[in-house]
C-alpha cells in the first residue's frame, strides 16, 4: 500500500465507531499509505448529529448536518466509491478470526496475540492512555470501564495501579476532557491512581513528564512506539488498546481485562489458551490501476542554478522502514530554537547515534524500503540537509516524506536496483561508509558507483528530476519559491 490511499469497506466497517475509524486511518501511515478512507454511513451521520446537538459550531450545526444527511440519502453515489472504481489491490481480513493483539516492543509492525503474551507476564513500570489518537472520550470510557468491572468483581477492595506502576492519562482535547469529566470516567481513572496530564502532545512524543527511563517497560494506547520515542532508548514500549493498557496498569504486567477482573483464575485460563489464526489475504487489483514502480521520465535539462549532476561518498543505511522518528526524534520536534548545528548532531539519533559522526557534507545517502514512513515532520528532511546531505536514494519512500523533502530542498529518489546491489555486498552495520563514490546524473537519470581505484563498478537508471522540482530545489524550498513568485507578481 506504499503511497496509496486505503479505502476501508465491508460489513465489519458498520460495527466500527467513528473513533475507531479515526484510529485506523491514522495508522495507515505506518503501512506507508497516504490516507485511510471510510465512506459516510449512518454511523457517521449520527455522530455528526450528536456533535451538532451537544456543541454546535459554524461548520457543524443542525442545519449543516441535516443538509449532509439529505445529500447522502438522495444522492448516495456522491458519497461512495464508483461502481466501476479500480484498485491497485484488495486486502481482506476476516474479523471473526481477529483477537486482541499487542504491538512491540519498539515497533508497530510486530504484533503478538494477547493470549500468547499474557502468560509471559511481561512486567511494566509505566502505562499510558494518552495522545490524540487513542485518548478520545470513548477510549477513556473503555479504560474506566475496566476499572469499574474490577471494582464490581472485588467489592470493598481498593482498585488502583499496581505497586511500581505509574499510570498516566491525558485527554485528546479540552472537549474530550469535559466529556470525560461529565460522564464520570475521568474521576474513575484518577481514583484508580492514574496521573492526569493536560491535553496535547506529551509522553507519546517524548515531551513533558512521565517519560520512560533506562530499563523500563511501558505499555501505551498511542500510535507509535519506536525506540527512544517515549523516553530512553534503553526502555521498551508496547502498544495496546485503552482497555488492555488499563488492565495491565492494574495488574502490573501486560494482560487482558479478564485477567484484571478475575485475577489468577484468568491467568491460568490464558496460559492454556491457543490464539486463533487470523485469516487474511491480498488480491491483485485491476491491471489499469496496478501500482507501477517509479520510472525515468522524459529527458530533461537543468535550469539555471540546478546541478545537472551530484557526486559524493556513498553512505548506506540498509534498514527498511526507517521512520521519521528514527531520523529526527520526536522529543525535539517542538524545540523551535534548535540550530542547524544541533540538528546535525541529533540527526538519525534514534536509528544510529554514530550517523552524525560518520556522515560528511555532500555524502549521498542510500537507504532501504519505505524510507521516511511515520509521522509527517519536516525536520526529518531539514536535519539531513543540516548534516550536508543533498540527496537520498532509497528502495522506496513515503510519499509524505518525499513531499516534505523536496519542499525543503532535499532530493529523494528511488532505485530498487541500487539498493539490491548494495545489500548483496554490505550486510552488517547501521551506517555503512561503503568506500564507494556515487556519481549521480540528475537530469540524465543515471547513477554510477566508482571504487577507490576510480573504476566504475555499477550503474543503473534513476528517475530524472523535472523542471518543477528543479525550481523548488534552486529556490531552497517551496516557501522561498512561493515568496519569489509573489514578489515577481507584485512587480
């Protein structure tokens, strides 16, 4: 699904609340997708109607929502995919075979069935129901409901976070906080020992209090758990639903709500349970819409100021899925006064702290597949520029990262053939100074590798840089390009 939009459909969609759909759409970026889409249905209409009744705004009010419903009901074709729509591929998942999973540690892409993980009694020191993704009113209610269920199962006993566990909760917004307070869910969580944090970015991006320290294990209902994102790089982070996070906070180890409610009896049952096999598949789409690899465009010439060619040492980063948090740690994202020298020192800190020492100005960086996936943050591009890197060639790249890169003056090109050749010869290390020089003909669409003796050892085609991208690069980024156009128009 790299660089595609993912449209969710099927009978199971109708059972998903809007909050669940928002979380799923958010997570499509971890697949390398550009967006996640759900068609407007009765669930969405009722959600809007409830919002309009509770908190009418200029955009969402009784009249506007009534007009939306009228349009959906009288002209449904406007709100669903065309009958003859074509797709690059179809992915299906049998929800009846799906059981709760926990992602991690330290990666979104590795998930373990909760029934498998629970008997291992993975101890935790911190638990989080925070962030804009999984800390909406519905999520806080699910966590509070676990506390209530434990209270009902053990009347008269104090229900609180286990000894040695710090549990943090933060609403996704001030409106969510007001809703959770009105429902009583917020107070239930506080009474159970959860420590309140204000709305907005916090531990999920490595800011504020409650960060993971060396050797600690945390479980979080957030959307990303890359090493070092929520604190120390020597800590480990798992991702789970708000209900599982709440249960784990109460028991002190990763477990299901049933384990928190029933105690040791549930533990024994979990130890003997066999997780079901998830049934899923991938089907090819229509030939007319198949995703084609990037190919060289028609020959182009260099505009004034644009280098027709670049050359530099080839530095190889063999990892796939090197995300923006690995390139530029989230904890620095909101430090607006950070200098370029400081950016150079921290670039790739969460991937390889040695990178900033090894890289030199004018180096050509070559990376694996799905480079720049994850959060959209322009500093992932500008930090590489601060290190003197002007060109990244990768097997494939997140389209969001590519846009951020060129908009800030960094070139990103794709060459699966180049990466395959390098993998066959360099198979160890995070940052590999290959001893090769890369000579890149940007307008001719070609890259050649030369060894220390001056002999060419490899050559392959790469996408050519067109005029539009050249103009942005020459201007030093999209912002400067726009300013120049506005100034020219004014004159």
